[in-house]
C-alpha cells in the first residue's frame, strides 16, 4: 500500500512522543499470558484524521483494527466505521511498536475509539480503549507563514505577515485546499490583527511592532464553509527590532529648590539617525529614585512632538538621588538611556516682619525667621535683606542688609532681626527676604505699603524788622502738605514755636500755635532781645504726616 506522506511524518512524531512518555519498545515488559496489550492510543496532534496505536505482545503483532462509535451514541449502538489499515513504524519491533492509520469515516464528528490487536500466535485482544475521543473534523491551518523583515528598524518599522489558509480533510491529509474569504487572526505579541484571505487563500497584513522582541503567530477564524472545523495555531519566526541609540539633555530650573516643592527638569530627547542626532518626540521619561537598594518611580513625563519635555519631581527628601530614564527596555525602535540626577534640596524657612514709618521719616522693622526641619541649621552669620519698591510689583531694590541674631539654632525656634532706616521714602512698598543658601531655602515676608505726607511751612516771617524793644513781633506763615505733585494747605495743624537769642547755641521751645482752617498761622510775641524765631511741624504719629523742616527768621531789637 502507498504510504501517506502526512502519515509518515505523523508516525515519526508519534513514536518520539510515545517513547518519551514511557519505555522504549525494546524495554517493554512481556505481556501477561501472551495476550496482546494496548500501551497507548492517541489522535495525531497535527492531523485529526490519523490515529496512533502503541501495542505489545509476546509474538509479532499481525493486525490492528480500530472501531469508531459516535460519542453521543448509547451503548450497544453499531459502530460508525472501522479501519485495519494500520502501518507499523519501520524502525519499530514486530512485537512492540507504534502502528498508525489514516481513518476513513463517512461523516465528520467526535468518536470513541476501541482497538483490537492480534498477534502471530493467534492471540486476540478486543475492545481495548484508553478513553480516547477522535475529533474527526476538517483542520484549518496556515501554510507558508512568512514574516519580513524579522529585524525592522526605525527607518523601516513595519513588518509584513503573509501566509495561506488551507482546509485539510481528516481522511485526506495530503490534499489540503485553499480557503477563500476566510479570516485569520495574526498575533503580534501585543495584540491581534484580523486578515481576510483572497481567492487563492492568501492573506497579508502590515504590523507596526510595539515591543522589542516577540513572536508572530496566526490562527484561522471560524469558517462558514467548514462548520465545526478545528483551528490550528501556527507560529512563525521571532521578530527582534533594531533599537536606535537614544540620548537626552537634562537641566534643572531651580538652583535651590525648596523642600516639599516640585523641581522641574527639562530637556530634549534625540535619536541617532543617518543624518546625525535628531529630535524625537513621544518618548516616555521617568525619574527613578534609589532608596536603600530599591528603585521607586517618582515622576513621569513624555516628550512633545519636538522632543522637549518637562519632568516635575517632588522634593520629598533632602538629597534625593536617582536617574532620569528615557525610553523603555522593551521599546521597539529606541534604546533606553539614563542619566544620574542628584538634587541638593534646601530646607524650608519662614519669615515674618512688622514695619512702621515714623513721622521722623525713619523706617523701623523687626521680625523673625525660623525653620521646621530638625535636620536644618543656621549658617554662622545669617542675614535678611530689606527690600524697597515704588509700586510693590517691580523694581525691588536692596535697602539694607540686616543681621539675624541666632540664639537657639533649633527647629521651630524664632530668631530675631531688627533695623531702623533713616530717610525712608514717604511712599513705598517694603518686604524682608531671607536669601537662603544650598541648605536653607529662601523665604520672603508679605509686602507692606507705608505712606506719610511730607509737610512744610512757607512764607514764614517775623516782623517788623527792626523792632523796638517792648513792641510786638508778629509771626506769620502757611502750613502745607504734599499730595502727589501738589502742595495743599494743612488746616488745624499744630506748629511748634522756638526762639534762639543772639549768641545762644540752641533754640528754646516756647509753645504750639494752631493753624486756621486754611493752614495759616498768626501769632505775636513781645520783643526783648535780638534773636531768631523758628517754627516746625511735629505731627502726632497717628496722623499720616511727616515732620517738616524747621524754618526761621532773624529779628533785630533796638
């Protein structure tokens, strides 16, 4: 009888499997009482219409017959078919080996199998069974599965998967027919792509790899033309992509980041091409922190279409150490790159201040600075900068550097500072700033808007000049205050009157003179000696005015 090609391959495969599962034919024990025995029974894993029998006896086995019964048929039902067309494996032993047959049944379906074995001595064993069910159905398979290229790169990223869908009749494994209009699910290692076969059973799909290394497989889908058919997986060659070199730049946007606040790390991702290093977008980045032998992902970002990225790292530890990692180990076309990044983070500080602008145009400030972390310490000579701005928004300038008196140098203890600034502007904005250092973060007080109106006395005159002794000296002038660019009368102001006799070194305060509602002052004193009369405004601190300059007039008494 002509040997089936599929059957020859199946027999070789079956014998290898049977031998691996148990003793070799030469090592089989003698069957009891010379009765043939069924050692194993199984359907071929690749060809559902091929059945394998492994038997043994005390004399050469001369005949093997298989009987088939529908699995849903009750006991006693006649068999659906049988076959004795078993062929022994050529390198086997006559009394112990594997026999295989291509089963021919009138209808496809699932069948229980029993086996009869007869040897040369005339011994016959019948109804032998291992509970095997033969799935006697059409097999849908993929032939000529091909993947090109198997090493795609960044310039040639897609792979083509092609093959032919065939249907193999269970009773004729050597004559598969192509299946037109069938569906095929192509596995790409990260999902599936469905293809539909053409008139010749061929299919082709284009796949964009999503992993660095994977295996391509294909499995037929259900076919209306072959209901109940078995669908066999087929695996093609493995695909390993070529990963192009990747690099990226790193720059921090904070020289002295504050503990507990975010640190922004920026840069650009680039890939090496035939034209050199070029920006590449959509690259994942992450900051991986190393803590006690463990790696923790602290922050993630993705570069934009131009390769630019901004990675915001929370500063949760005083000196976090780790790596910025670009790309992923399993990326299809980009290698993974990393750079170490250690941030020296400053401990947070706080500052508070009170400020007052006196009528004497002196700015008096006092305040406190402190930190909360037990690990922090003040430097040997810390200072606070007093800053001034005309509008409170821009143009801040340093007005004074104020030393901080360190008394405790411990967490949550207030350390004091104070300062008096003479000649302060009448209108301005003020704040105090601790500038910080690599270990202590900067901090700034709220802004104080302090304002007082300058004052003056214009047209002051002591008359007449000269004056006779004993006559009256008349004192006149006008009190004004500044409002923006305009001087206005300051009504009801209290003006202090002073007199210095000729030859004296200092003035003597006499009394206060009240201006009228128009700011005018009018007073008189009896002339006694030559001397200088002077007036000055010294407003109460509760009023919004500054002291005025002193104005004077000399009177000669005769």
